[in-house]
C-alpha cells in the first residue's frame, strides 16, 4: 500500500501540481481509503514529504568515486536535474512556505537528511586529505547548494549542467588542502 500511495502522490505532483495533490486525490489514485492515509501520515504535508523523500532518494544517489570534487559535482548535477522536474518544483514550493507548523518539521527533516549526505562527501574529502581539516562541511554544502537554489527560486536562470562543476570548483578552491609551498 505504501508504495502505491507514494507513487500516486509523486504522479499527482508531477501532473496536477501541489495544490491538486490532496489526500482524497491520492487515495483515489492509489485505490485506498482516505482514512488509511490519515492514519499513516496524519497530514497531507507529511504524505507529500515522504513521497518526495522516497522519490528523491532514487533521483539523488550519494556517489563515492574517491574524489570530493567528482562526488559533489555528481550529486549537485543530479540535484539540478531534479529541481527542473515537477516533483522538484513541488519540493521547492514546500520548502519556501514559512510559518505553517505542518510544513516546518517535514521541511527541516527532509533537507537535513539530504544535506547531511552531501556533508558526508565533504567529510570523506577531509579524511582523504583533499580538503583542509578545518573545512566546515555544512557551510561548504550550503555554499554549493545556495546558488543553485537562487537560480531556481530568485532569478529563474536555467540550471545548465556546466554551471555545477564550475560552482563546485569555485567553492572547493577555498577549502582544498595545499602543499606548504602553495600558501
């Protein structure tokens, strides 16, 4: 039942948009009773975040190539592609809503988990000596993600894939470990 409900939720988000993705519409599309959804997810927002989390987990795998630059480029390129989808647009819409208690916890939990995965890539880069020991993984990830989100949410500029490696290199240049003669 869970897979059918989550798939129906993502499909509705993609085809009808966030406003039309109601608990009743998801229940109809999944062929289950509405009360089953409320019993399991409590709110529409919980359902939507669960569906988007499950969907984006497949769309945003955590790479491990052995190089922090390659890993971050792969992850943020996948994120840029995801943000260009209807599901990504719905996620961003939910992420920008403030002051609604139903959304706050789901938004925080969703982004904390995904940014935490990116931070793990940075920590591996520190452990391998690619980045300085004092590199702040959270700040570095925010520095890469921020311009991508700004393009989508603020300027409307396209997210060409070529911008991601340039952005990763730009951010990493300040955190890369240097030989003593390079300081």
